[in-house]
């Protein structure tokens, strides 16, 4: 049985990136379903998790951090790559410099303790 929140998550994710591959969309759904995100409205949680997922999986963000860049600088440098991924999936919303998703601290995996 699907809860109201799960229905909203599914609808929001489909509206944001209708052509995102199913396996990747399922990973974003799993991120949204984490306990610590349940207090955030579903639509906002989807956007934050989508951006965090794309940042870690489809950009050089983690490599930039490993090379010594601070989070803000690394996020600045991957902004275009995030938007390119969203565009490939026919995205209807894109990341801008003042978007709170740019600063979201959501780890990619549930067992990650570090910032995302």
C-alpha cells in the first residue's frame, strides 16, 4: 500500500525529471524515505535529495572535495553538471546559485555520517 507521502514523492519526482532512469529514481526515493527527512515536506525533500544524488553520482563533486576544495567551492564548480544531468532527464526545474538545495547536507547513503 502506498502512503500519501509516497504518492507525493512519486508524483513530484516524475514531474521534476520525467526521463530519469528508474533505478536512479528509486535511489532518490530511498533517500527521501529516510527517517531524518520525514519532517520535511515531501516536495522539498524530493528536490533536496535529487540534487544531492546528482551531485554525488553525476559530477566530480567528491573528487573536488578529495582534492582539497571546500564544500561551497566544489558545489559552485559542479552546478552546471547538475543542471546538465537534470536536462538529460527532461528536468522541469534547475539549480540556481541561491537555491537552498545547493547547500543541502544530505548524505548519499543512509549509513554515511558525513555531509552531503
